[in-house]
C-alpha cells in the first residue's frame, strides 16, 4: 500500500507531459478569391510554417463550403495557443474580412496509414 501511495504522490508531483493537439482552422474566403490564388498563397506560406515552434504538421485546406484554412498537428495546446494569439486573429480579420473559426482537439493516439509517406501534394 505504501508503494502505491508513493507512486501516486510521485506521479502527481511530476510535471505534466504535453499532449499533442489538432487544431482545425476555417476562414470564410471571399468569392472573388479564386482557388489558384489560394493555392499560390498557401505554397508561399509553407516556409513560415516550417519554422513554427511546436508545429508538427499543417495541411492547407480548401473546403467545398467556401472556407479555407488548415488542419494542424501541434506538440501541445500551449504551442498552438501561442500561435493563435490576438495578433494572429487580428491579421486574419484584416486579410480576409472575417474571423477564423478555431477548434481544438486532444490527440490521445495517432495512426499513420500504410501510404502516409507516399502522399505528395501537387
């Protein structure tokens, strides 16, 4: 019983391990912005996202519903929230005229498909 209590106390005292988080960002795109222009903007932004602390992967997305944005895998919620700060939100509003819809999801497990390494966007 002492061993169980000691292990529990040790676990409570240990720093929490950051859990990955997926963030879904969707921004309404004005109808006047054609898809090729969006794709060009996304490709130009790739280097910026490659340098973000805590970002594991970003999928740039264009939805059938007139929204664009991304699906992000972050190392922690803190890293994600550091990126989606008030300045980021203000920039989105200024560039696109509407606010971004941001949704956070805990990631308790990850499974790569058998072709995960073979996917290369055009």
